[in-house]
C-alpha cells in the first residue's frame, strides 16, 4: 500500500522552505509528496498567475523535491469559485483507493483548522500532520480534537512566500529566481514600475553580482546584497509622474544640492525606498543613497553594491579582473574598483569634483 502526503498551498512562489518541509515529511512518513497548488485559496489572493506558479514548481520538482514527488493540477483545473481541501482529498481517495493519505499543513493553519470546510470529516479521511512555525502558539486542544501529529521539524528557515514577494528573502532555487526575473514577477515587477527596461536589466545584473560576491566571501545574509543591488537605481525614474525630483531634493536633501545633477538619483532612490517600499534598514538606505558617488565610512553592503554597479558584466568594458578580485576578497575588490573608476574618470575628464567622491577617494585611496 502506497502512502501519500497531500501538500497544498498557493506556492506564490514555491521556495526552499516548502522543499525542505516536503523532503523531511517524505522521509519521516515514508510517503510520496503530491504538491497541490491552489487556484483560488480561501484566505488569500495570489499575486502570480496559476500558469506562472505551476511553471515555477515544475522547474524545481526534479532537482529539489523529494524522490517520488509529483504535482497535481486538480485544483488549478477546478471551476469552483473556491477550492476546498475536502474535495481535493475525496478526489485522491477515489484515485488511489488502497492508499493511506496524510494532509500536511503549516503551523499557522492549525488554529484555523476548525474553520475549514468539513474539518471533522477531513480528520477522519486523512491523518493531519503539521510543521510548527516560529512565534505561533499552537492550540493543543485543536491538535487533540483532530488527532493531529506534530512533525517537530524546525529547519524550514525564516523564508516565506510573502517575504520573497516583498523582496525580503531570496531563499529559493536559482531556477525560480531566474523565472521571476525573466517574467518580471513580484519584487522585479515593483522595480519595473519605476525604471525603464534597460535600467531594469542593469539593476538585475547588479543584484546578481552583489549576491555572488556576498556568497563567495561568505558574507551574512546575501539576500540583502541582492535586493540592494536591485533597488540601487530606482531613483532613475522612467515615469516622473510618481514624484517630483526637484521638490524631493529641495525638501529632503537640501544639504546635497551642491552635488552634480547626475548624482541626484541616488538620493531620490533612498526617498522611494523609505516612502514607497517602507524600508527602514539604514545600511540598505545608505548603500543606495551613496552608490553613485561613494562617500566616507561606507558599510560593507555599500562597498559591495558600489563595486557591483561599476563592474557588472554588461558594462561596456572587460571587468573580469575586477569581478574576480571582488570574488576573492570583497574589500580588495572594492578598492581595486574604486581605483579603476578614479583613473577612468580622470582620463575622460569626468566631473569628480564633488565632496562625496572626494571624501571617498581620500579615505580609501589616500591622497593621490
């Protein structure tokens, strides 16, 4: 008799936390996992289309999901206004008449379980199993009432689909990340609302290079480097209807009105991140605020993003030496990039006579 785990959800998008849970549950229960993406979840609206969510799941099934795992499009093909789990379970019970079924739910759904349609019947037809989530106090009465089993798995990580969509986590397979970038979903879509396609492609390159540098140097939380790189040029607005740059500079950045006009976008970028994206992380904000000119006392994040912006692979010069330098040692790579940029600006008579760039060169390169 085969054992199956029904693992439903919006998977908007699927991420490594989902996959870690699926692999653990499969081994723990000696059962094959059936992923069941929902078309119309009861308590939420999906941001990506059913087609995109399904394609992302198919991209990772073979390489990352447990052996024997499969994806069912039963709910995606359903014409019901809302998908109810009881209907899904009855479908699989009919399809696999001699099999035992487990219903895998998240710890956040345990306390809501009595609100599910025909909850008591669900608990009779399947064995309910759940994975606890940090910060969520589980009702032991509900666990007992519905004979639930706690899998006691605490290694799924802090990632959530919400965190991915908001640009707060990159804990997902590379194939999913590439798909999100290509199809302009979630956080990429948000950035695309501010910059044109050429600028967006550049920002994606900076994001990926920043991430690679962080990973190669084993820096903490590489996702922050990726998203800071993605956001760094958001002040180069394609649609000025959203904001009045001169007004923002006059009202919020009057201390930097002496900067050359080409540098204004870095300050506008910080303004957008604070006001439109509600980002409060001062390191991220400062990295964007000074990514173009540089400044004195730059953070690790600021240095990496500064370098990645100057040397990302689609720039019109051979940057392989500088990229390799950053990969070997992020600080030395930053210094090499800074020196290369200084030479380039001087050789091409570019305007570097501003106090921020001057302070940056003096602090990190000395008086040359």
